[in-house]
C-alpha cells in the first residue's frame, strides 16, 4: 500500500527494515536482558519505583498504535517540572518524573 503525506519518511518500510532491523533487534534484546535481570533479582523491591513504573508505561506506549509514540514515550520518560531546586539533589537526572 502506498500512502503520501508531508511527514512521510523517504524510505519504504522494506528499506527501513533492511537498514535498521539489526540495530533495533539489539536494542530490544538489551531491554529484554535488563527486564530479565530485574526478574531474577534476589530482592524484589522496585515495584513501586517511579523509574520502573515509567519504563512499564513506556513499553505499553511502544507497542501501541499511536502516531506520536516517540513523543508519548519521551514525555513518559521526562520530568516536566521546570522549577529550580534550592540545591542539587544528585549528579544527574532521573530520566522520569518522581511523584
């Protein structure tokens, strides 16, 4: 099926798969390995961790059929707060919003 729109990628689906399949296969395997390690952890103490919840929500968005899944996932894995802290609470960002 051929569709035309202003936001269309210049490559066909087949060309995209031919070009990017292996690198994305690797990424999915990395995520699967991460989830397997979490499952095999001796202590299951992260079920309520905001980052773990954000990853689960992002994975649900990933397999959805939204035309804006990249934006949706970026927002899930971002902290929307813009207020400044009185002092830095750690060296780097969390990668998701604390509740």
